[in-house]
């Protein structure tokens, strides 16, 4: 028979711990909300599938019950969730002073302990400047013809097939292009399929973080190991056989690693390349697929896009010349339709894109008012369901206290789909962006993050998307075949893909080109 004090301990201790879990200590008044079950918190509810374009049931129920700011617990960490535009803006503006980029430990395991989202201060700025050497505006001006060539090549290839699954096809197109720029990777001539590792990575990134054989999260970690092994081997080969001239971004990184007194370690360099490869293609391919989906149901929007791009062709002195930077900047309606989603960034992969994106560095890149189609696509797609920060000290805001060390999750979808901010928010209406100038993030639009970590790679995504749309609507049409349904868990997915038949406008020319290709 157990002594009385042991019986009391077995009963009282769990009760006390459960009470402390549900009622965390605070010097002031915590936001309302529930901490969920011990250890698990409300993680399972957060990951519950959502099949609509509206905000998730997780957010909707809690906003209705607790208001725009509430507390919860995700993956074992206390978190304040903000759907309040003023608090969101304050969080972004106080980066490095009151808040800093933060991810749950499980994400650190996935992206690496030296990933750019986990670095701060001088090191973050240093890496930002490195990435801008490839993705900055001046480089993009030179790169735009290559982007157009890749888009035209893949569209032609797709038109020779009976059906094309857009998410996979566009992901392959963008990954091949970006991997070539980053590491001179050529999928056709390589003995290893690098993107396969990222496919496994993506599937686990938006899964429950349970590292057991057979789980998506376990496969995700295995995919990371394989990809990192390839990158490390490549790094060693480049160091042993340096090139006289830089042929890709990796050459530049290797040169920095080899400099005497450098602050760039091999671990940081490899994590940087890994994140750049992942973030460069996943969100943009989702955005393009989503754009196909909305255009298939909005023929008037498609007609306006076609008219804008046909007018660009008519203004050219040489009809066979490619897209110029000036023409890209003139795509007023295109940008109204597409911009927001493109990245939005990271992660669960969406959730954290705003800090992990290859473009997510300290620079605020100008988002011009000529991005209406892109803006509207991004607003509705909401690829980034949440952006994470950590409170460096205790903060008081609108009567609530956020304790030091707590996580904070900014929720762009709750702002982008708010009827108080946007009329008929679930409708696809690029014209709502007409005449609106966006310089960085605003209280109503934060698809590319905000503040010091505003997505500096946003324009790279926009160039890819806008040029692809130009090639698409001037030369092709398509018929949806099957799929196209979406699910958010919480990141955006197309569980059944989106299969279409791509048809070149010049049918006779298409048949001859397909014959030659075959």
C-alpha cells in the first residue's frame, strides 16, 4: 500500500502542473485564449485542414470568441496570435529591438541551426547583401531575358503533352532555373535528382512534427540530410578546384568562405544555399498554379490581361524582341492580379517564409502600384498563414501583456481577408488595387512580411510570375482537365494537383514544333 503522501503527490502534482499550463504566470494581463492540452497545446487544431479561401476555423472561432489578439500554445510553446493590423505593424517595425525572428525548435531542425531566419544583426545584414548580388534589381534586369526563355521553353514543352499537372510542372521549371543560377545544377545531366529531396522536405514541412519512421516529418528530415550531403560535396569540390570567374552564386559563396578572417562558416553557407533552393521555387509555383485557378473562373480578368500584354507586343519596334525591364514595369494590370501570394512566404512553409525566404532579408524592396493582378492573387492565396517572432522583453499593447520569451504569430490571412479592410474580401478583384501604391508592407497588406525582414526576393518572384504570364496569355490558352481543389494545413496545397491541357494559339505551328521535339 502506498504511503498517503505519495498518493497525494500523484494526485496533486499533475493537477498543479495542468493548472500552471493553462494559467501561465504574467506580470500583467495576458490576452484571452486557451493553452490547450499539456505538451500538445492547440497544435492539432491549428493543423486541421481548411478547404476554403477563407481564414481557417482555428482562427475564425478564436477571433469570434477572444478578439483579434489571443494566446495559445503551438508545438509546446506559448504563443500570442495577432490578427490585429496595429499590433502586426508594431511587431514588424520593432524588429531587432522588441521582437526578433523566431521559429519553434522543430523548424530549426528542418532549416538548420545556422539558417538565415535564425541569424540577427550584422550577420543577417551580411547575408542579405550576398543574396542581393544575385536577386537585386540590377541583376534581375540582366536576368529577365533568361526568365522569358525558360518560360517559353517549358510552355512549348507542355503544349506537346495531353495534360500537364501545373504545380509539379511550374515547380520543376522554377527549380531548374534557380538551381542553375545558384549552383549550376542541370537536372538533365546530373546523376542525382536534387529536387526529389525537396519534395520530401515540402511534404513534411507542413506536417505534425513527429520524428518517427514512416511519418512525413521524418521523411522531411531525411530529405534535408540528402540535399545537404549533395551541397557539402559540391562545396568541397569547389574549394578544391576554384574557378577563375564566378559562374554561379555558389562560386561567390565559396570565395567568401575561403577568405581569411571571414565570418561566413561552411555550416552557415550550406544552410543558406539549402534555404535559397527551397524558398526560390515552392511559393512561386504555388502562386502560378493559384493564378491559373482564378483565371479559369474569371474570363473577364483573363481578357484584360491578354489586352495588356497584346498592347506590349504592338508597341515593339521589333516584334521578335523579348520582354524588357521597361515593359515589365509597364504591366500595371498584371501586377494588380498577381502580387501578394508569390511568396508569401515561409512556413510551415508558408509560415516562415517571411524570414527564411531567400529574399527575406533586411532590405525593404519597393513594391510598385503596377502589380495589381499579382497583388490580388497573393492576397487571396495567402501562402504564408503565419509569420513568427519572439518577444525580447515584456510588451504592453492595448491593455494586454506579452511576456518576454513568448512567441508571437502574425496572421496575414486574417488581415487580407477582413471585410473591414477589403470589400467582398473572398472575391477575386484585381481592380481593387488600382491607384494604390505599396512601399513595403502596410497594415492591410503584408504578403512579403514587413519591417527589416521584408522579403527582398519578392521582385525575383514577381519577375518570374509576370514574365511567365506574358508568355502564357500572348501565345497559349488552356483547358482545365481535373483537380484544382485547395487545402490549407495550414499552408496552401493542391491535394489532387491541377491538370490542364495547354494549347498554343498557332495550332499548325504547335504541331510542327511538337513533331520536331519528339
